[in-house]
């Protein structure tokens, strides 16, 4: 079993829909990251959080430390949101080692 | 300011050869981490370097090595290449090692796509 699990693995949505991607982890963490990866490889950091909720534009990330669960929400989805969304955790606060989930491939259709 | 830059962007090698991948962090960032991403999987941690010292190592064989230079740029070396080394190699930089629970966002380069024939 992977230390970081994401669901769903694939997601197709219509433009304008509200999207939720879930992440569960089984290790103790010091921080959780949500990342976006476009075809071709480049990774962009969306959020880093260790408690509560963060919002940036149409993106919202929440984390429940007790339940070891995080969600990434996209409101009013748009085709340009199509990408792979990856959840990663810092299991060790002394280094920047990230443990990654396998990602969620999101396709938003116009 | 320039982001994290990696070179080369693409590379084709044959089994048994060695390869050197390069990474320049964001100006002022002292920590560089390397990750391997095999097609269809999430990245796997290989190394972290901070202030020219290895601060973390993932579960990779000794064929993988790295170093960090005084200007904080870094090289990843892989010897005796195997077909399974074909992957996207990502470099990420952050301001510091994040000790004492001070985790920091990591800034990723676009990666080097390595193909082994």
C-alpha cells in the first residue's frame, strides 16, 4: 500500500463543474503539498499546508490532520485546469523529502 | 528572476553508459532535491543537498550520486545505465533545509527526460 493515496485516478468534468480530488496518507507528516503537472513534465506548487484550509483563486485546499486526509477543490472548472494534480507529503521535517501520490489526471471538457 | 533550470531537456543513452544531469536553483535557494518520475507514476525522492552536503537519500542504488557546488547548482550522476532508468528527472529548489519543522515550498524545474535504449 502506498503511503500517499489519491482518488480518483482519472476525472473528467464539464466546464463549470465543481471538482474534488482526495488524498489520504498513512505516515506522520509535517506538511502536505498539492502540485500541478502539465504534459511535458513541469510541476507547479499550488499549496503547502499543515492545518486548516487555504484558498487561491478558484482553488481551495483543506487538510484534516486527525483523519490524515486532504482535499483539493476547483470551483468553476475550466479546460485550462486540465492537468495531473499530485498530492505529496513531507514525512520528515528535517529534510525536504517529499513522498508523492500517483496523481489524478483531470480533463475538463468545454 | 529565473526559475529552476535543468539541462539537458532531453537525453538518449544506451545501456551501460553514464549520464550527468544539471540543475541551477532559484537565486538565493540553498537546497536542491532530485526526483525520478517513471511514466505513469508519481516522482520518487533520490537526493537532497543543502549547503553542499547530502541531507537525504532515497532508496536508489549506488549507481546514483549527486553533488552540490559552491554556487548551489547541482549535478546528478547515474552510472551503468539500465533500461529502468528511463524517466523524467526533476530538480527542485527551496530556500533552506526546512529543519525544525520549517517545511518550505519546493520550486520545480521542467525536468530532464532520459531515455535508455
